[in-house]
C-alpha cells in the first residue's frame, strides 16, 4: 500500500515546464529537460517522461521548445523603491560616472507604494524573484528622495501582508544617512528600538543593518592606506574626533550588531575601510562565534590578503562589475595610472572562495543582471572555459545571494522541496558567451509557483491604491 508521503510526492503538479534545458545549479543537477511545481515548491526535476508523470487534469503545461530554465535571479543590492521612482533613468545613464539623480521625490505613502510595485513589475520582467533593499530606516526619514525612510519599510510590510509583492525582499536597516555620515549613539539607539517582525519572512525579512564606512574612489572619498594622486586623504563617514576614534566607532557598531544577531552589510570601498571592517568582524566572531553572513558592499580596492581573510571569516562581497568598467579612467585619475587594473579583483575573489554576489545597485545602474554578468566576464578577461565561467557567474546571481539571505536551505537552486522561483530564457546561457547574454530575452518568471511575468502577455496586478 502506498504511504501518505508517497501519495504526496506523486500528487498532480500545478505547473510543468518541459522540452527545454533545466539548470538546477545544484551539484549533479545536469541533464534535466523538465520541471514540475506544486504548492509553491519544486516537485520534480528530470527528463520529460519522468516529470510528466505528475501531470493531472488541472496541471498547466508549458512547452519550453528548447528554452532554458534557471533558478530565479536574486539581486543582492537593489534600491527598489528609488528605482521605481526613477526608472527608466539611472544615476550613471550613459556616462562614465554617476551624476545627479532626477528630482522625483516620493512625498507620501501612496507614491512609495506605487514605486515599490513598479519596481516589482520591472524585476519580474527581468527574471528577478528576490532582491535586497540595502538601507531603509530613520537615518533617511527626512531624506530628499523619500525612498529610504522608515515609511518605506512600513509600505513593504503592508504589501507583504496583502500578498502584493512580486519578489521576495530582504531589508537592511539604515541608522545614518544614505552615502553619508552616521554616529555610534544613533546606531545603538536604532538597534535597540527597531522591530523586524513580518507576517512571512520568506516574502519580507529584515535581516540586519547597513553601515556606510566611506565613499568611492572616483570622488576621492574611499578610505585608503595611501593618499590620492593629488595628495588628498579621506576619512571614514562614521563620526569621531580623529581617524582612530572613527575606526573604533565603526568597529563598535559592527560588534554591537553582531552581538544582537543582526547581519551587517558595510559599504566599504577603500582598502583601509575594508581592513577596519574585517578587524571588527573578527573581533565580533571572537566574542560570539556565529556566522551571520556579514558582507562588504562594493569593495572596489579590496586586496588579495583581504580576500583570503574574507574567505576564512565567511565574509561575502557584493560588487558591480559594470561600475568597474565605467569608472576605470576615473579610478586611474584619482589614484594614479594603472590603479584600476588592480581594483575589483573578481577572479581572485572566486578563486579564494569568497561568497561573491554580482549586483546592480540599481538605480545607480540598470537592474538588468545580464549586463552585470557580461561586464564581469569582460573585466576578468579571456578564459579557456567560457561555459564554466558562465556557470560560476550565474551562481553569483542565484546561489550566493541565497546564502547571503541565509536561505540556501529553501531557495537559490531548483531541486525538489526548494522554492518554485525560476526564470525562463529564450536560449541556454551555458551555450553562449557572456557578452551575448544581454541580448537573450527573459521569457517567463515564476515566484512561489505563480507566473508573475510572461513575455508578450500582461500579467494581471491587483488594484492597490
């Protein structure tokens, strides 16, 4: 007699995609041509015959006709609310460096809600099923854009409770200004009072905090061990009476967040700010030895020894290779000729085993992940094995961000029991050069087993305001 578990495993699927190539991005997951989804989870993956055994009278079957299925894309650093207000404009535009943002402030709750929903539709059209909103909170309650304050977090809570989010969202709290100063007292007060509870943490999770340690090299505001070419030296953005005091205050922020069980994402671009951050994380881990998935954001001038330290500490790196390409002449102008060649060492990060997420930082850049993968390949230079490189870079937009979200047990790959989050591309990316990827159409996006985007078809969005 069949057991109840066996009956459940063989129950009819809600949706089957067949006749293509399915990349689970899990070990030993090759050779699949079809995938079945049921109750928001992957039910089965394999060849068509195996998967079609789960077809029932109510099962929707989609013919892939050679198209490729990937786990849903996870952009680990995407300012979605700001993106929803600005799109189709970005800070970089077509220029080498960032410019002023269009003045489109979000003035009330309704505008913020619409911006989040608009960003969700854009994300769905790109195959993005998860993203991290890196910095919302009281430090920006009076910010000029209206896209980063506590009220934005409240709108995310409301949309999640109403079931209206189009992607899964991770949020980092921000207790200082965006791209600006913070102080230890406000940070500690924020840690003590912030409520991270949500109706469903698989859809909306407040994971931890973001800290701005410094600025960026082209603006000569990255905190470095050496002066810039014009003799200028930068300081940390964290308040203090001198460099030593600022460094200690940054360390105390990180240790306090770690002690409270919060993940920390530190915007650190200069080699000196990265050293201070890693010292603090090591200090925190000595006090409480638990891996909370801390990570460095951008990491432009990270060095080889620092990458080895990061790998040993389990510290991740969120980076944007398109920025590396665009700002190469600006970095050389700021730090001296040839400096950019040693910056953004993506291949070294992979080789050292650093948890690496490729991200867009939209709306600084376009949220199109295909462009970031192509840019990463260009920055890393020629390879003898483009298929292997493509596979590794795809993991930087799927598997590694799930690790950063502390969600590898339930999303990021396509194996039975994992979240039914996926995207369908018109061509198999592993059969292409990365430079060709931006021209490959996203055909379908599925989140939690539900189709949220289908190329050429308007997917209904509930009326919300």
